[in-house]
C-alpha cells in the first residue's frame, strides 16, 4: 500500500502566525513507519520526497508516484535508503542489496521499480536528478566521519557522511546521519541556515518517551516542534535548525538544492537568536 501526502512551501511571514497544530501540519511528518505500507511526503522544498517503507517480513513495491509525474519514481530522480530497523533487503535495477541496521543505499536515476523486503525499516529520501551515477550500498565503516562539539557544551557528536562528495558522487542529494556521545543532547548548535538548499531530518533510535525539541524559524522569530521517534522535519531554506533531546537519539539529515557542499551554511550568532 502506497500513501503520498503533498506539503507546499511556506514563506517566513506566513509561518510567524502559525500555531502549534499548523506548524506540525506544514513541517512535520508523523506516522511514516507503518507496518506493511509505504508512506511518502512530496514536498515543494526543492521537490524533496521523504518517507518510509516497512515490509514487516514481506515485500513492498515502489514504482509509480503520481506526484512525481513520471511512470516510475526513479525516472528523473535519485534516492537514498537508510535501514533503521533489522536486517532486510532492497532490490532495484536487477540487483538485490542486503541491508543491516545503519546501512545506506544510493539508487540512481533510471533504475526502475524498487522492492523492499524483510524486517528492515527503510527511510527514503529522494530528489530530482539530471545524471546517472552508479548505485552503491554504503556500510558505516565506508562513510566519512567528522567529530564535532564537546562534552562541556553537551553537543559532542560524530557526523557520518554517506551520500557525500568525499564518499561518492550524486546529482544534488546529500545524506548522512549524526550520532551523539553519552550525555550530549544538543545538535547543530550554534544554529545555522542555508538559503541555497532545504534539509530534512528524521529522528530515530529514540526511547518511547524520549523527545527532541526541534527549533526552527527565522533567527529573531524562533519556533519549536516536539518530535518523537521515527518522525521527520522539513526545514525550509529560510529557517534555522537545531535541537535538543531529553535522551539519546540519532538523526538522518538529507539535503537538496543548488550544490553538494556540506559546509555551505550561514551560522547564526547566539546573541541574534530570539
């Protein structure tokens, strides 16, 4: 079963007037990981498509997504799949890829239908593509890693870069995930934004009662969303993004836009936040 929801772009002036319910409706994807289903959100932020497939021991086929306007979802798109569950597999383009927890699979433009199988919980991020690059399964040990932050500021973390220029080529999709060291809860602080591309975040590996307070909005008009396990945020180019958790968590970050330069961001001084 395939369900697709469309989220339109929101300008910063409109967002200033949103209450909590409307903020959650426009910037949060809830209930993505439904057993036996594929649930996607088609966003009007750089046409990013995000969602999840949970085959629950069976098979789920992803082929036509009408919102993309093509016969098959990968006809004019590239995709990254992250397994945040148990062992499973993804078949596409005549190949089958066995995926363990934490593995990332890159699928290129034109590969055709995708079949998700096994007990994996597959997070999906996709963006338009203009060129074909080789499909690739990337294990954690093959990812580039960057250590940032410090225990003293509660933001000591390791950033793992998978679909990233230092690891492999892609058209515009850049993806990885960030893991926090013991006792650290703050991500991406000081906050930043990047006007040239959007970003989506999927929070996972969280206990049932753990929550992340995800901060967004313009620097002088900040808002927050309370996020639980296996939910995703759509972060528009004009918005800051940072967050703090009530316990341990990991988040997948995926970006699409004008370039694939991970460092292309504008930091916001602490004194400018309101």
